[in-house]
């Protein structure tokens, strides 16, 4: 049985971008995390220590998003590596970052990157 944990719609205000104004005025981002793990023992024993704590996942996302970068690809890789290092039981991971209303001279809702080892 596949067991997945989702932490979806993490909203952050951050200062990523290649344009100087992006690093000064910032912008809105939405981050979604999908993790595959075996939480059988957590479910049977009602024990948080036997699964991935999504409070910690949220903290990782917020701390990595707080460090300005030119590229959301770079931020995504940091989030990916940090979650994998923190939770050894995370067998598969997807990190999706949406940059809301990017300054790209067009009417665009968002741009996004995804890092995933899901098939």
C-alpha cells in the first residue's frame, strides 16, 4: 500500500528573483510538498514519532524560502535536500514552488518548478 503525506498550499512572502526589484519588494509564493513514507506504525500506535512531522516540513519550507536566491530552482533544491536529510523515512519526495504573479511582462498567474523522484 502506498502511503503519502501532503503539506499543500504553504504560503510565504519571499525575496527571490534575478531582477533587483524582486529582491527589494519581494513576492508571494505557494509551496506544495508530497512525500511517500511508511506510516503504518504511526497509524497503528497513534505515534507522531513514527511518521513525518508536517510541522517540521512547514518549518523547513519557511526557513529555506526566507533565504533570498536568484532562482526558485535553487530554493527548491535546498528544500528537497533538507527534507530528505531530515526524514530518512521519506522514500519519495516532490517539491512544487509557485511564484505568484511573476514580473515577466505578461498576464501570468504563476510560474512553477517541481523537483520529484515520483514516477
